[in-house]
């Protein structure tokens, strides 16, 4: 049993180290954003290679439209508009949770600040910025429009100039919805009003296109949306443990979720036509996603060039007859990975809160954690209560393990005597120990198997605490003001080390002196490792260890009392 216990402990330590190492490899400290752009300022030109930043998806126009339509040439102005925009540069859009810059060149979102999420807790005025057009290294844009699929045709794509009636739009007090209309026309009867629809407290943005075709020919228009982002290999630092991240593109094809490797030749040119799917650009705690609003088939794709990648969704074309009107809609989610909002924004979009292969366990654990938080209002106490509930669920399993260890503790002197008696006879020693186990009705493996069952739940809870944005900068009490960052004074890791050593002393000492030294040193190793882990995870481990000590102490007393009663009888 001792060899198995050692293997389990070393396996657990190895799993924790693998996760820690992967977290360090994938972590990148976000670049501090510059001050938000002024509402009157002009947007800087995107710095991406023209082949990506200017890419308009290719769609096939229906033959009847392509053959009958008179195709007006695009005027000299970019995008085919024949007049100068009334408001140059960008306009500003502010709700209670978002502060955006919208470029009048294509109606692109070129800046998105999250008002409820400071980049650092000690700098509350510096917000997390997702969309960004300040430099090539921070390039991150949302592009969208309608395309005809006809080369040279004037169309309201993401390169076409739009006009706006106002320089700034703000969600008013008492208002729940903010509409931001932008207008485009080809000068030949086709007019499109592109409206951003934002709601109070929501990170979902609906994009509505009102198409009026006053020309003498039908026109076919397909909606598309794109996320253009710069990527680069990231440096890691073990002294900054605020976040774990996969940064890059992810897709959902209607059945399965997949993170794509932009450096992989096959995955970097991914393309698929699906219904009920989406694409997303991920980073730790935050996401920008393109979940099509309908169940129709959309073409989803990824393109990579140099250090930039482009995620695209293209919807089915819709024919607007001459003299007719049509409404086409699209959708964007940009913000924190709040699972309740993600579930409403798109099918299985909550998978972007990436719990890895243990999602099937992690999601129910997060649900429970969220429900407890709704009652107690503090994520630290929620972690403690959920840990207690997990211990209660596994109480019987742990009791079986605990009773086995308690019995091992009572026979420890006799085991040591056997080892001394059969010091030179390993076969005889093993036989004598098995006879003792049989006589005392001890199953050496029984103390270890329950640990194997509980390890997946520990790892699932580990991912919940690391990945859930709800833990980000969440205070507990006193010096713990951010459960997603390390304990600034290492108090919790030291308490954890003391608790683990107490647990070691409470359990039976391994007969092998080498194993005994390894087990005695294990709390020191774990303490050093957990010094850099998020405080929420260490709080869970401290709570779990203390509860385990209390349970084992109770079981030891019970087993000792039973043994004493047997001896008196």
C-alpha cells in the first residue's frame, strides 16, 4: 500500500506540475492599453497586411441577379461611396459596460474597453481593452458588412465609408437599449442602414442591416463578420500568476468545440460550412465571438498570414428585388466569459470558458459555486462551502480510506517488528505482512482507491477556479483582495504546508524510511509550488486539507475505540 500511496502522491504532484507548466507556457501578460481614444479623434489605419485587413469574403451571386443586374462601378472613393462622410474618423459608443470606438470606414469596431474590468486592481481607471487599433502588435478588430460577390461592385462592406448623424452615442439613464445607426449608399438607389444594437448590462451586440433597393435591378447581399487579430509567441514569468490563458482562435462546428493552432499548417487554413456553429478569439477570462443569429448554414473559416489571423463567418445571400426592402441581422459577443450571457448569445458558446477535458465535471461545479455565491455574496466563502459539500459527497469513500489508514496506524508497531524480523528475507516479510492484514481485516489498497476517484474532481475544480472570470479580482477578506492572483504575503500557502504536514503526521508512517522522508518533505514541495498559484485554488486546498484532518482524526478515535473494546472483550 505504501508504494501505491507514494505513486499516487507523485502522480498528483506530477499532474499539478504539468498544469502549472502549461499555464506558464500559455500565459502572456497583457499589454497595457493606451488611454481611450477621444470621441473626436480619428482612427489610425489598421496595420495588418492588406491581404487580410482588406479581405472581403467571396460569395457567389445567384445567376439571375448576376445576369440581370446593372453593376455600377465603384467610384474613386474607397468602398464606392460618392460623397464625403459627415463625421470623419470614429464615433464613440458608451453603455454601462462597454466603451467603444466605431470607425466610419466600414463601421468597424476598432476599440472595446470593458468598463467593469480594470486591467489591474490597483489601477481601476485602466480598463481591459479587447478591440484595439493602436499598433501592429495590439491589432484586434471587428469587421463586418454585406457583400454582393461581384468584383468591382459598390457594396456596404467593411471598407465602405459610412455616415452618422451623431459624433457620440451613450446609453441614457433609465434606457435599456442603445441604437447606433450608420448609413451607406451607392448613389444609384441602394441604401443600407447598419445599426448596432446594444443592451444594458449585456456584452452581446446585435448588428442589423436595413436594405432599401430603389434601383431598377435586384441585388444579392450576404452578411459577413470578421475578427482580425495579431498574435505572437508569448513570454512567461513564474512570478506573475494572475491568469492562465489559451490565446488564439476557437471554433464550434455545431457538434464539437476545438481550439485551433495558428502555427499548424492544417489548422491555420480551417474552413467549414455549418449550421449552429461559431468562431471566437480567446484569451484568459475574455472572448470575442461571432455566433450567427440563425440556424441557417454559415461558412466559417480561419486564415493566417505572418503574425495575424482572420476568423470569418459568411451567411447565406439574400436577394432584394428592385424597389424592395430587406432586413439582415448578425451578432457579436465581446466581453468577459460570463457563462449566463454566453449561453444566451450562441449555442454552446459557454464552452469558451475552457475547462479542458474535465468540462463535464467542471461545469456542474461552477454551477454549484455560482449558486452558493448567489446566497453568500463572496467567492472566497463560496469556495469554502463548495469544498465542504464536495467532502460530504465523498464522505463515505473517504471514510473507507480513513478507516484503512487508521487500522494501519494501529498495527504500525507490529509491521515494524515484522520488518525487523525478516530484514534479510523480503519474501518472508511480504508473506508475514499479508497474514497480518488478513488477520486484522485490513485492505491495503482500500486506503488509496478513493483518492483516485477524487483526483478528477480536484483537477476540475482547479480549472474552474483558474478559468472562471467571476474569480478575477474577486476579494475574500483582509489581505486577500484577488482570488485569481497569488497570496501577496504567502500566508495561505504556508497554512497549506502546515496543514499538509499535520495530515502526514496523522496518517500511519510508511515502514520504509526512504518513503517516510519523501512524505515528510512533500508538504514543503507543495508549499513552494502553491506560492505562485491563485489564492482561490490555495484556499480550496487548505480547506480540503483541514476538513480531511478533521475527518481522519474522528475516524482514528473511532477505530482506536473499537480496537480497545475488542481487546477488553
